[in-house]
């Protein structure tokens, strides 16, 4: 218990600025981020699945939640999260958790990279106490104008400097002595910038405080009305995106956390149900969606946690903080929280892995980049779908490898033996037909298809038609050896 108690305090100190920062960046009251963190500890933390990973609001869903709040309104958020939680419970009960491991890693990394890019672009405005235009392309296009206005305004420049200092602290913290690193980097950055703002009475935006109970929004007809008015198709896409992204991020995080400790491994189906239970409660409370968060989970393991007690206690500390010290949130500069998220967005972009991936698996690198670009250009759901479709197309292309070999027939001087092996699918049909069309029209052809592992209907029909045409020639004939049934 001593190890778990110490670890819970460390995770709590890491979680506070991240919960608040994700909430502010998502366009919801800061207290709702704490609510999700509390539920992640007290509800998900008690359930079986993964014993040491910690759940709460994550930067990976910030962009999606912001889009949903802007399009459908805050009352609709709870409805989306509630439905997503129920879907996760159903998927866990149907033992679908393990299938999330089948998702292309390139798509997942591309998704995170796209999220990171959009997050950085949006939070650079918040670092200057400015409002982002909205969509990913608009945010990127407006950055030059934003920087120009920032350097022309003293107040905006002060705010941006606070955010830049926060980013610098986050980046350099791991290089400091171990005794200093006992304090988590996000907490140190927020504490330092908050103290500077209070000491010098700097004119920067601070977190707006509404109170924990005032921020909670139980499901109501208002949310359903807003969803109906905005469009059911977009609402369904948002729910599906929240469900899939939250589930995938949680289960990939579980796999990473399992590599950090020697204790029991994760039961993916039970973990998916635990996440579903947490999101169901978050939806009832109108809070942010939750996922397992690798930063908090790694801090938990590195602090010496032994059981799930540490993550449950961290939720209890968050509850005490939200209940007893809510006014402390009003002292935090928004620019500092934006700096934390800019750094978090940067960490989501797999820059180090992209070079080796391009050298070894260029197709995977293309999928990664294409997914990220699609998310920036459109939105989260459409970008992920585009990445998945590209991954499926690449796999189909690679698995449909076919080889066409032409040999002189040893028994007949006027005959050729054409051996087609591999997987004959419509994707490779042009190559097969090109090879056959180059054959002499006056030779006898033995078309040997017995070595094919797969022959789809399109190829079978096309090869039959080619053989019929060749047999109509005056001198040429074709004998086709089909694969065994």
C-alpha cells in the first residue's frame, strides 16, 4: 500500500494539469476534465482488465470533442459519450477487444500524427490568448496572421511567452537531476507560470471556473434536439469515431504498459468493458470521453505501483481537489495549458519512426502520412476511414501477387507452356492479360493455372475468354489446366 499510495500521488500531480488542459482545449468547462479523471480512477480503476494503466481525458480525443461541441453543442456531448460507452460495453461482451490489435499500426500512428498536427495548430492560438478559426486547414492557414498580430500586441506576446516557457520546461525536464524530476513536468510548468502571472499581475487569460456541480450536465432532451437539428449522419459518425478511437487508444496503451512491468498482462475484452463502463458514467455526467492515457500510466508504473489501488486513489485525490480547491483552477493561465498540449501534440507525431519506416516499408509510411494529411484536411472520422481503406487496398494489392512464366514445351516444339502462380485477383488481371497478349498467335499454348492459390471470378472469366479467342485463331489452340478444386 505504501508503494501504491506514493504512486497515486504522482499520478494525481500529473493528471491535474492534463485533465484541465484537455478540457479547456476541447471547448468545455475545465471541471469536466477533472470529472472524467475522477471517473477514470474510481470507476474504471476498480474494474478488471489492465491493473496498472490509468484512464482519463486524453489529448488524442481533443480535436474530435472540439469539433463535436462546435457542431452539436455541449449538451450533445454527454449523449455521444454515453452511446460510445454502451457500444464499448457491447464490444467487450462480444469479445471484440482482441480484434483492435488487427488495426494497421500505420493507420494508428497516422491518426495520432494527424491529431497532433491539428492540436498544435489550434493550441498555438490559445498560447497567444487568441481564438482559433476552427477547422484544421483554416487553423494552419491563419497561423501567419496570428503570429503577426501576436508580435504587434504586448498582452498577446506575454501570453505566448508563457506558453513557450511551458513547452521549454516540458521538453527539458527529463534532462534535469533526478531529485528535481520528482515533481512531474506538467505540474512544474503550470506552477511556475501561474506563480509568475500572480506575482506580476500579468494581463493574460486564466481558466474560467464554474464549480464542479454546475459543470455537470445530465442527459436531457436539449442534446437530442441539437443532434437532430445538426444532422443524424454527422452524429453517427461522431459516435463511431469516439468509440473506435477511444477503444483503440486504450488497448494500444494497454499493450505498451504491459511491456513496462512484469505483472499480469491485460485482458483486452475486460479492459474494453472497463473503458465502456467509465465512458457510460462520463456520458451520464456530461463529461469528456475517457481513454487509457500512456503518460499517466507510465508515471504510475515508474512510481512503483503494484496494484490497481494506485489508480483508484488518484481518482480520489482528484475528487478532493475538485471539491476543496476549485478556485485554484482560476489562477492557471490558459497559455500555459496550451503549451502543455502543444508539447503533447508534438509527442504524438512519430518523427523518429518515419525515416526507418520509409526505408523498410514505404507503403506503410505512405499510409501513415496520408492518414495524417486526411485528418488535417477533413476531420477525424473521415481521415481515419481514408487511412483504413488505404491500408486494406495496400494489403489486397500485396497479397494478390501473381507470377507468369513462359517456357518452351519440351515435348512439342510448336507449343509454349505458360505457368501462372500465386493469387490471381482482379487487381493483377491487367498484368496477366498483358503477358498473354504478347504470346505468339500461331503457337499452341498450355495455360497452367494449377499452381494458383486463389483464382477469383474476374480472372477466371477473363482467362476463359482469352482462351476462347486464341482457340478461334487458324493455327493457335489453348489447353487450360485449372487449379484443383
